[in-house]
C-alpha cells in the first residue's frame, strides 16, 4: 500500500513539473520581452544619435527607459542600463547627439547583459 501511495505521489510530482515548467518559462520570457524592447530602442537611439538626430535619439531612449523600468528585472546591469538611458535623454534634450549616442550604446550593452 505504501508503494502505491509513493508511486502516485511521484507520478503527481512528475506531472506537476512537466505542466508547471512551461508556464514558468513563459512568465520568464514575458519579462524578457520588455528587456528585448529596451535593448532595441536603445540601439535605435544610438543609431539616430550617430546621424546627429538628438531629438529622435531622445524619443528612442525614452521608450527604452519605459521598457527597462517595466521589465521587472533586478540587477546591476539593469541599474546601469537605466542610468545610461536617463543620461541619454538628458543629453539628447540638450541637443548633444554625441553624448546621447554614447549613453544609448552603454545602455544597450548593459541591458543586453541584464536578461
């Protein structure tokens, strides 16, 4: 009788793991989607900044910042990425496309490591 109970418990645990893991994986991917978006917008900001378009650099940096802050990911790379995006916005609004570019590139680098 205890063997039957043990087998049933083991079978239940195995099924729970196989059913639960994909759901947890999906939740992790949903959180990383924001990080991916933040990286893409940070790269877009850098690209436009290199062309001297400080205003568009700011738009992408602000969008990247929204995604980075909404990702729910914690860690030093995320923190540094957010700081760089804030600096990119600040410098871009002042018309400094080169500084906006530099900070956007730094943000993209850190955010890509934050996953």
